[in-house]
C-alpha cells in the first residue's frame, strides 16, 4: 500500500499544474466614439468590429445610438467578419456613436486532442494556408518551418512543434505600438513584439509547414467590477486539426505571463502556462473579428486593413490613427454583470 501511495503521489506531481481561471465572465461592454473634433467640412465614416455569438460567447442586448446620418451592420466579403458602419455628412457639427452589448464568455479547454489523423484535403482550407501581405510562407519562413517540423508527420505534431519553438524563441516587447503589426520578415530579424507579432509568426510557420491556421482578434474583459479596457485588444491563433476542428493556441499570452511574472523558460510555472494556452484560453476576452488584409464593407478609401481589432475611421478619405484612442477619440468600458 505504501508503494502504491508513493507512486500515486509521483504521478500527481508529474501532472503540470494549470493556471486557475474563472470558467466564465459576464458583463457589458460600451464603446463611445466621438469624431466631433476631427476636421470639419468633410464626410466622416466609421467601421467598428461587431461581436456575434458563437460556441464560447453569447452576445445580447446590442444597442447603437448616435447622431450619424446612417448606420448598418455588414460583413466583409472574404472572411464574413461582422462590421458596424456609420457615416456623417460634410456639414455634421457633431459625430458621436455609442455601441453597447452584453457578453457572457466561456473558458476554452481543448484537451486529449486526437493523435490519429484522418485523410483530409488541404484544398478545402486553402484560405488558411496562403500567405498574407505581411506573412510570407516561402523563403526563410519556409526553411525555418521545415527545420522546426522535421520528422513530424501529422498536423498535431507539426503545430505543437511550432508552438513550442515560438514559446522558446520569441519574446514580448512592451515597447511595441498597439498589438504590433505582425510583420513576419521583420520578426525573423528581431523576434520580439506583442500579440499580433507572436501570433502572426506562429501562423506563418504553420502555413509554411502545411498546417491551416488563422488569427482571432478580441478585446479583453476587465477583471474588476468596472474597468476602462480601451487598450485591451488581444489576438491569438487557431489551427485546424483534421478529424477534430479548430484548436485554440495562445503563445503570446505565454510570453506575456513570463514577462510579467519574470519567469525563465525552465520555471515550472512557465511550463504550466505553456500547457494551459495549448488548447485553452481564459474567459476574460470577447472575440470581435478575424482575417487579415481586410477590405471593409462599405470599402474604405485606404489600403486593405492589416488587422481589424480596433475601430477604424476615415475623415475626408484619410484614415485616423486607431492606435491613439485619445486623439481618435474612442473609449471601451467594461462593467461586470
């Protein structure tokens, strides 16, 4: 009996401890946009990421109010990302909009992923195997992806090898503007950035290795009863596992936790974060968009958007810098239910 007890204890000690999160988070998100201080005498147009319900989040009580001339909800034609659009005429004195919605978000835990891979057709996922404007999948990226996945035969094995490499070799750079641009060629030279950078690199490597992958854009929900979440944008990745579906991975939050808590790679807690964010994410976030190089609906005057994780506006056809919410002007507030 004593030996059995010791073996049981040893087995328990061998199981990585997982970060402890609430299983769900519910509250109200309010976005207030005021373009009144922008240049007068020009038409103003506003596009806002519009969250919808899915398996892990329920969106309800959506309200839109303001002094706009017209407003509607559209989707982009490539990814089907929902978009709240509003516009003001040239002679508008004020340009204000308030967008409010309730959200209940669930934690994601995808465990015991199947190692056996059924036959699948990559052509069915071509959209998630292609390069993007800042995410090439040939040249040095292809070479690195093949090195990382050498000897790996399945999608699961390749995606895990890439995930571990990214967690080991990239780092969070707190001086990066916004969430980062996700410029994979620049990241080959300096593998530091924020969530869009780390996620984009992971996705480019996956695609170069023949693993379908995509970004998911969100805004984090506050952990206090009321919180200003204006700068809480975040993104993570999903890869497609044949015979299972889309699997969530967030190497960027692994590296963020390591930076915030000053953890070395060998620290058991760093390993715990790595295991948790492989197939799991906390409920303190609401999905608002997907896709890269977006042409919005109605189309923007500027070039395709690298990402659509922020409100986007044009006044007189010129884009406003959404990385500077105080000058834009917009604020996101989260209130706990």
